[in-house]
């Protein structure tokens, strides 16, 4: 198989190209994101996101978690923080830098729901969206908040 590299590894860009046609048939993809860019809402290695391909008439909203491919080929799962005429802007929950603008075609999938600590949280859950909105407003203070979070919850699990 030509999509497997010489170390026997299938790069994410290749497996995602294989899975997209299956998802277009209506199937969802459950992933366990790696990294810490979505802490505290999604913890890498513990929580999961269930993704689907957005329909042509899908209306993206602030707080939606989307999967997109950056220009360097890296796939990123981040939250929409702003939408305007230039495009869609995203940011990881543990970050302060805004990424974008992304165009609708750059978005590969949207999270229909998350599984956080074993509990299902739907995309349209009002309480979850209120918390995500407040967290977005706290962007200027995130560095300090994340230092405290890391000190208490990563050092002393």
C-alpha cells in the first residue's frame, strides 16, 4: 500500500483522506485528541470528540469545535471563536492566539458531541455553551488561569 510510509506508519493526512468518503456517507468518527490545546474542556488522552462532515447548509456557530487542516498539513481540533466576512477564526481553549481566517472548505469536520470524563456533552447543550462563552471572554487572563490549572490538576492529579 502506497499510503504507508517506510516505517510502517500511516500518516494522519493519508488516513483522513481515506476516512472522509466514509464520513460523507453519514458515518461519524470518534477521536481522542492528543496534546493540551483544548484543556480544560477536552483533555488529550482522556476525552473524545465525535465528528461528522458538515452538510452544505450547515451553520457554523461560535463555540463549535471543528477539525481543520493547517497549511503545513497538521490536523487541528479547535473551537470557533469568531465568524465574520473574512472567514472562521479558531482558538484552542488553552491558547490565547487566534488562528485563521479559515474558509468553509477548510473545515473538514465538526464535533457533534464530546465525551468528557465519560459524560456526553452535545454541541447544542446550553450550559456547555455558556461555559465556553465565558471561557472565551476570559482570553486575556488564560495564561494565568492555565498556570494555576497546571499547578493544581497536572501536578496533583
